[in-house]
């Protein structure tokens, strides 16, 4: 699971950087608060499996 989460964080970063999407817009689309996103990215928060699946599905939809 840890490997999946690290991969997901990397995919989020690539998505945001390559497409120039603001973090706030991304968070709204995946139903996650912006502070929670930053805490998760920094290893300070564990997200539920449902939230991780939403993020994964959203990124996959755009080829990331």
C-alpha cells in the first residue's frame, strides 16, 4: 500500500505541474480539502481508501 500511495503522490505532482492545474481545483474535483491534500502529500495524514480510489480514478481518466 505504501508504494501505491507514493506513486499516487508522484502522479498528482506530475498532473498538477504538466497541466498547470491549481491545487485548489484538483482538490475540488476529487472532493478533498486543500489543507488535507498538503498534509497527505507531506506524510502527515492518511487518506481513506475511498479517497485514494477517487484520486487514482481521476488521474487515470487523464492518463496520469
